[in-house]
């Protein structure tokens, strides 16, 4: 049974109501733009898109077919736009804003009454979670739009064919797999009520053909049906009870920052249960199932991100109510008061969102024990639309450059954040992510510490010989079993696509035939490998000791010098290092192969044998540009030049 058409009295409201709706929409747009930003994770997707546009494959690291994004349809939507702009920031931001506007306008214009449409519009404006992730560069805006279209189509007096609804659900699943949970109860109800269930099942499956086509492509191209992030976040060796506890904590922490979103979500579910509107029950069940799913996987580290879908669907449920204005206003006033009492409210977001308004200082960016944070605070300074410090040159590394015939990684990075810097550095930098979001081998390894983990950030240990294997394109991994596993993985992600051996290996890998090669217990106590130098000229076979200073030192090749890889771009202002006192050195601070600044130090006048300690103050221009290598070149002095330590502050 479907609802009756919108009441004709909607059209006979006071003349000022349409004007008030326009003002409410203008207020929503104003707050939306003030909150607009993009997050680091969105630039992981953008790097894969950049590689695809420039013929380097649809993966994060050139030469590896790894799906590092969870939203394939969103990525495919952004790709042609990026191909025209070669600019990442507005390419991610503008589509999100437009899709959000479309979804919100559709909701507010299709409510049971115009005053309810205005109230829904204002209620959405007060939701921090919704406003934060209606931009951010992630797939949420597309997910929201599909939810709105599906719901409104399902509530029409003359519903469209089931195929149309199934197609919308299929496209939403294509955008992000776990959103299928929202649609499943409705589709199952249609299947159950059908007299020709087999035929109905075929109709539903036909609507999912775009998603199924992507799955076939994913298996053939990437070798796996799910994105790499699924393997890196679900294959972690964490006790299920710990994940459930973390999932509940996610809702608690999100409620502390943004009480409006969960309160209105609960109100939407209650409105269906209290009113007994059977035609809306599948959507209420979908919300509850998604909440259970969120708890089951431990939630997320981005406060509110996983709550936007349930929230918007609850707003849609509330929009079906037939409630008089005098009953709606108290609820809206209460929502506004609660929102205004929270410092994190979207109403207060401005160009200095990352600043403490009273102390006029940068907000504390430490991660709480829960691991759940207001992600926007971390990135708004550099990536917020109205931030005075916003990065202005978020463009393709290949813009205005001629693409070489073959792009090969020249630098290798072991890092934590691989979005922002990964995109800016481009395909000549190969990133190995400690959290295994973009690395297929590490994603299959257990978490470093099954007790001291943070949700969404499951630290992996770097196997001995792995970095050397990547550089040399030869398997040098020391663990014998893991070395065999790596051979299979390398064949899947880097080998020729159309070979029988590769497809056989894909089948065996997905069926778990090689899981025994990863010995879980072995990766709990292993000593972590940290690779500090990428220069192939580095010679560190001998070590010396200077007893007068107490330094363990590394000998530097006098002809080639020493190049220290800092793993990720740095913006430090002080370099403290110790070098043997009676030699002269040239110190170069570099970004890739480009020298930013050069210093000469030594020799000192000290009569004591040993090491001299130098403090080098780096100019602001270097720290703003960032650097990732320090090159130390002996100029004159002893044959056995050496370094004791290098500290950046």
C-alpha cells in the first residue's frame, strides 16, 4: 500500500511560506559552503584516478593493480571531470555540493506539507555529520542521492517497475557495497510478496547488472572482488568482542560531538514504529540493520561519517508525517538549541575551524583513546574551502609536463598518510602504507598489536626485505613462507593480465589456498624493519665507534655520500646531526631529486677526537615546500667520514 498524494492544502499555505523555504535553502547552502572541505582519504582515490587518466592503470602505485578505494562508481564519476581539469580540489568538491543540493531539494519539496519541508531542510542543516560529509571528497553525496531517489520512487502512488528500483539499489551498491543493507529489506519484501518469485528475483538481479559487471572487472583486473581496504580493515586478528565494544564507542563519541544526528535518526525510526506505517517498515529495518553492521565492524575513526545514511533515511521517514506546524516548531527549536550549544556545530564552522576561538590557538590534534575524531579539524586548515591557508595547487603531478613513455618508481616511501602527499608526489613515488590501505601484501598480514590498535588504522609490520624487493623487482623477503605468498600476490597484481597461470592463482588466492603461508603468530613478536636510506650508493657495511663522544657511527662512502630517505615529506625547521669533527661536509635538503637548500659544515677546531654536533636552522621557504631527503656529501678531510645521528625538529 502506498501513501496518498500530497495534501492539496499544501498549496494554500500563507504567502510567506514559499519565501521562508527559499530563505531556509539559502541558509543551508551558506552553511554547506562554510563547512566544505576534502579529506586525506579522498586523495587516495584521486591518485588512482590520476594514474588512470595518464595511462598508468587504475591503481594507487604504478605497476600494481590494487583497488585502493571503496567507491568505484564515485571514482568513475569523478574520472572524466578530472581528465578535463587535472585539478583535484574542486573536481572533488563541486560534484559533492551539487549532488547534495539535489538530494536536499528533492526531500524538502516532496514532504507531506510545505512547513514540514522547511523544518526538514533546517534539521539537516544542524546535522554536523551530514554537513561534514556532504563534501569531504568521499562518496557520501552520491549515496545520499540514491537513497532519496529510491525512497521517493517507492512511495509514489504509481510506483515505477521493480527493475527501476532494483537498478537504483544496484547503483548505490556500486557506489559503496555496504549500503546494500539499506535496500535489502525492501527488495526482500517485494520478493516475498510476489506470486512469481523466480521471475521477480531475475528482475531484481538484472537491476544489479552494472554492479555485477564491475565485480567481474574487479576479479579480472585486480584479482579480488573487494577493495584492498576491505582486506586491510577486516583481516586484522582483532577479537570480535573488542570490535563490538569499539562500535558502541563510535556511536557514543559521535553523539558527544553531534547529538542532533543520532537523535533525529532515532526519532525517524520511532515515527515508523509508533505510527505503524507498514509501507515504511523496510526502511526502518534497513536503518537498524546498518546500525548493527556498523557496531559489528567496530565503526570508523571519522566521527559521524557512517551515520549520514541512517540520518538521511530517517529524515525521509519523518517527511512522510502529517503533522501540524504547532507540533513541529518545538522540535525544531529544541534541535536548534542543542546544535548551538555544541562548539562543533556546523553553524560555527568558518575559515578558522581548526583554531580554538578563546585561546586563538590551534586546537589539540591528539587522537583520543577511542580513536574516533572530528576528522575535519585535522584537514580544514589546508583543505577547507574558506581556510586562509588552503592549498592552492592541488593539481596533477603531470600537469604541463610531457608524460614519459614509461613511468617507473624512483623513490620509495614507508608512510602513514598516503592521500595528500601521495597525490602531490605522483607515480614516481611508490608508497608502502603502514595501515595497508594501498598495499596488497600488508593488507593480508595481521595487525602489529591486537591490543594497542586504533579503528581504521591497523598498523602492519614491514617484512624484512620487502622494500628491497620492490626496488629491485626481485623477491628478497626473508621469511620463507611469506616470500612464497608474495610471489603469488605479485603475479596477481603485477603480472600479465591474460594468462592462465594468473587466473588459476586468482582462484586459489580467493579460495584461501595460500593463507597457510601467513603464520599469524610469527607477526606478533617480529622486530619491525625500518628502511632509512634509499640511495643504492649507500655503503654501511662497516661501523666505527668514537668513545670520547659515545656515538655509534655509520661510515659514509666518500665518493657517493649518504642519502637519507625521511619516509614522508617533512616541514621541520631544525636539523641536528653529528659528523666526524675533522672533515668538511656539504648538507643538501631535497624534495625528490631537487635540492632546496645547501649548507657546508666542519671541520671544527676541537683537539679531541670524536664527533661534532651541528644545529642547522632551515628557512621558512623549505619548511613550506616540504622536503623528503637529506644528502650528506664529504668534501674534504678523513677518508673514513661518518655520521652519528640525524634528528629533525
